[in-house]
C-alpha cells in the first residue's frame, strides 16, 4: 500500500506496479489525496489516472484505492471511473471508499469536509448511489440531502456482474462498521493490534447478523505499517530513522522485524480471521528492500 501523495513520480509508480506484478504480491493499493503537508509540497499522482495505467499494464494483481474519499469525488463519477477501470483490467479492481478525513487538503482545494455526523450521512448517500449505479440496471432517482439524481444510469453495464466489489475503510465501531455491514464486500481497517482486531471483528459480525448477512459475506483486511530489515543491522537502521522503538511500533499495531518475525506476525493475523494484509510501504525508493520483503512474505 503506497502513499501516492508523498512524492511518488510516474517512474516510481511504474516500477512499483511492475514490482507488485513480478515479485509475487497479491495486489497494489494506494491512497487518494491531493498534495498536502508542510511546504515544500511533494508530488501526488491523481488516483484514477494511475489506476488506469495499472489496469493496462498488469495481468494478475488486484489493485485499488485505500480509500477514495466521498468528500471530494462525486459518487456518479467514482462509479463511472471504477466501472471503466475494472473492465479494462478484466475484473481486478477493488473499490475502496471512505468518508474523508484530512482537513488540510479540503481547506486548500475548496472542499467541505463537514463535521463527523453529517460527513457520514453524506457518505451513506454516496454509498447508496455508487452501489445502485454499479449493481442495478434500472435508472436511479435519488433525492437526498447532499445528492440529487434523476434517471441516472451508467452504460455499458459492468462486465463483471455488480461491478468492482466495494471495500469500506475505517476503524469506527459506531459510524463505519454499520455501513460496512450494509454496503461492503470487504472491510479494511488500519493499524489495529490483535486485541483491537478481535473486538472490531466481533462488532462487525453482530452488525452483519442484524442485516441478515453471514460473517463470511464480508472479506476482512487490514492496512498496516511495515518496518522491515533484511537482518538485525538493517532493521535497527530503519527504526533509528523512524525515531521509535520496535515495541512502540508494535503497540501501535505495526508489523516490525526481519523475515522470520514478519512471517510469524502475518500468521497471527491470519489466525485472527484476516483475509489479507496491505503493507504500508513508505520508503518507495528502497527497491532492494522491497524485493527482499516480497521474497520473505509472498506466497508464490
């Protein structure tokens, strides 16, 4: 999982796409943000442009946004873009959606993030529209507080029945998980410890039961920071650059270690019910270390 607003150039993105395809990773995922942060601003690749390139230049990996915000993309445009990119890829896109969170980018580019409750009300309207446009053939009339559509439909219909599966990202037990239970094929949490993951999984199971859905109807995945060294010396250098100890990072939910330790941590997460882990790789130009990570953890 790549933070594509953190100075990722086209050559770096193209290398990462080919690496994910060739090294054995199951997929490649990226954030969806405008350039933001303290000056000087870093480069940011626009989401759908980069995913279109990915669809056309890979054959195996799944890919998608983790996650694209409802707060600065219209739901009809998101559904239309996702449908087209999924068809181009032969059905490998997973459509990650979220309510939006980064106040700075919304202020800078003129989008209203909204307070938390109305933000999630808007997000539910967004999910209603996206799921209808992708999954149902009849035109949509929608009269909400945030969106109004009249006779909206997308043509051609998705080549994959129902279009790309919808992933909802977030950890919130009261606002996010009820939307997962109602709309999602996949739930993607981020940076949770094993104990936190068990609690959230139980909460989601109860909400799915209330919606009349089986627990296995929603795939469970987690996006998590990975701090990896090929040996103890390299791991110490990685941790020194972070300014945090291995224990502090693990307590925050990160994966930390050399190859054997990472394999053990991933096995523990699998035992807890995760179907997949998106490893947040921040040092995108550390190509040799990424190749070593793939050799350590990818199932070929």
